[in-house]
């Protein structure tokens, strides 16, 4: 029967990580996180903000030309 795989791994010597490993890891992670946040800002947050601004602008135009403020909110759960 073949020896257990975990026993074989326990017998192996693992070299220590390079001295710059932690700093390089943090730099790569920070860069990747900044890219993800920038993409999220451009794809999710800015369109949502522009949509809300457009709703407010449309309400202003309706109020300016109609002369009265219409409140048509749906009940939100």
C-alpha cells in the first residue's frame, strides 16, 4: 500500500518565503483592490447617481412647466 500523501508532505522541507514577500503581496493586493473599486465606481455608482440626478432634473422640469408638484411614490417594502 502506498504511503499516505499527508505523511509525504510532512516529511518535505519547506524553504522560508523571500524577504520581500509580504511587501510585494501587499502592493499587488492594494493595486488590485484599487482597480476593483475604480471599476465599481464607474460601472455601479456613477450610473446610479446619474439616474437619481436625472429623476430630480425631470421633477424640476415638470414643476417648472406644470406649476405643481406631483408626488407619485410607490410603497416600498
